[in-house]
C-alpha cells in the first residue's frame, strides 16, 4: 500500500467544488481545507504507479493552482510483515 499526503491550492471560491471532485477520486480523502483555498489530502493506492497517476490527475485538474506532494510511504501488507508459517517451518 502506498500512502501519500499532499497540499492542493485553489482559488478561495473554488474550494467546495474542487473538494467534491477530489473526494470522488478513489483512494483520495480531503482532511482539511481553508477559506484561503488550501486543502490537505491523503492518497492510498496499491502501487506506486497508481499513486503517481492519481497525483498527476490532481495536478492537472481544473481549479487546482498547485499540488505539492508532502509525504510518500510504501506500507507492506500486514501478512507480508509476519507470516506464522515461516516461523513454524524454521523450528
């Protein structure tokens, strides 16, 4: 799982409209917005390619003046962190 955060800037009068369009994108969640047109969001996707494609889509959206990637992390799936069968085989 790829987890990213971003800040998007828009015109103040476009905040509500852009927020609705962002939240319609699978894997995107808007966590905060300001009256000045700034929005904080997270992106959660299975692959880095998918995450990058969605971020590019956000950058190119009408009304998005800028989009800055703040954080990006590759989280391993829980089953890949601990596999109890591996422990049993090694004993």
